[in-house]
């Protein structure tokens, strides 16, 4: 499963992204700063070999949803 490659906190952030939450909403829910959310998201992208860019959140969400349905 794709989520096994992520730490528990990275997994939480990735799941919130997959559900359409923005960085501020994720930060509020997980009691983190928005900057920390970005750091976790960047780690997720790197671990899942998703390039940084305008569509990276969409690609991450798609990869999470596909991984959930494996």
C-alpha cells in the first residue's frame, strides 16, 4: 500500500490533501503551522516521486486514492 511509505504524520497530511483540504485547514486540524504542513507535503511528494509544481497536490491526491483502491 502506498501509505506505508509515509510516516504517520505525512500520511495524515496526505489524506487531508486527498480530501481537498488546503494547508491552513490541515494546519488547524492537526494543530501545526501551515509551514509545517508544507514540509510534510513536500516529504510526501518526494517519497512518492511526484515532482513539485502546480499540479502536485492533484497528483498526490490521485496517487493516494489509487493506492487506497489497490
